[in-house]
């Protein structure tokens, strides 16, 4: 008989693409006329991203430039966790980070959604920061992928290890 097929639901960000997007945003900020003389910058600070400018509007514009570069590089904005602008001395800053992995609460929500809405015979189990979905029928797995793509979650999901 047919063996059980499975795939993993993960939420990962390609670090190299994110780094490229940040470098492109920094290059654009350095060359744009409206950022001249504002000491505007964007850079990695460990795992976080820090944007600095002299006014709240400028720092929001930096965030907008960075978001557009992420989208062009194929990184979903759902994986960007950006904060509100806050004053720091004479400048304004925004701290942002990239969300990776599926936390326990979201994994439980996704698992419950698959149980309730998905085809019968599909099993899902939480494995750390990912979710393994398995079934005897490959068609059922395809249906689960379609269901999850259609559901509006606050996570950027990828489907890997389909076998």
C-alpha cells in the first residue's frame, strides 16, 4: 500500500536576501536628494535592524524604502516586525527585526485549522518552530497547502520537505 506522505510548514527568511535588501535601501538613502544632510541611516545591530534620521517623517521614509526593497527581493512584509518611531537624543529611531519560526500559539492555531477545515485523515504535529503535516493521500496534502495559502495569517509560511 501507499506509504504516508508529508510536508513541513515553516516560517523562514532568507538572511542573504534580507541583507541585500538592507544594503540596497542604504545605498538609495545615501543617494536620494530628500535624505541629504539628514544623517539618515539603516544598519544591522546584531539580529535587529536600526533606522535613524533627524525627524519622525524621515525615519518613516527610511522604513518605507526598506519595505519596498524587501518586497522586490521576495520577502513578505509579514516577516518584518517594525516598531514605532521613538526619539533618541537629537534623532528618531525605529528598531525592526525579522520574524522566523512558528511560535507555539500560532502552531496550535494552524494545527486546529487543519483539523477543522482540512480533509479527514490529515495529521499535523508541532516540531519545535515548524509544523509537520502528514497524510496517506498526496491530494489531501495539496488541499491543506491551498487552505493555508488562502487563510490570512500574520505569518509568512513556506511549505518544504514535500515527500
